[in-house]
C-alpha cells in the first residue's frame, strides 16, 4: 500500500508529520512490516528527531544555518547555482547532507519510533512550499 502526503511549509524549519504517518499505517491494516518514506524534492529532507523539546529544532536550524549559510554570505561566493536566490544552492547542500528517504520498522501496525522520536520534513528554502512525501508500507511475508 502507498500514498502521497502533502506537507505545507512556511519557510525554513522542521515540520513534524508523525500523526499522518501513523494514520496511513492504520489505513494499511496493521501488522508488521517496513514503512518507507521518500521525499520527492531536492531542497528539503526527512529526519527522525526528538519531538519533546522545541530547543532541539531551534539548535538544528541554527547549526545548519551556520554550516551552510546563504549564497550571498561571503564564505559561499564560490557557489555558481543561484537561479532561485541565495537560499537555493544552500538548500541543495543541506538536503545532500541529510536524507530524502527513511525506513522505519512497523510492529503491530505502528511505526517503531522511540518515545521522543517524531518524523519531520526539514524545509531548507525560505519561501513556503508544498512538499510531497511518498509513504509505502510493505507487510512482512
């Protein structure tokens, strides 16, 4: 079974979508298996991250801003790809450093996430976007 989730972003940040993933698994009928998530974009990524303390998200965003600043920062003057603005190529770099797909075991119809774990889309662009994430459940044989 598969579906496509649409996640609306309001600019750079982490957007949790654990609940829609769990709802998809309930629709899939339960059981054990493997959940695959795949982001159909090159300027955002997927993360499993803590969902209890918002300071974690604040620190992650600050770290990536420091690691990969906008293209108009003097440290990034070597970048050539600037077609869609100063956040364009840095967004591609951030996505390359993270991941665009996740595999999560499913046990008893639920994603086997830890107590404080959530599934996030990590938006790397400044402008709002509609992002598509393919969700697929493969039951165990």
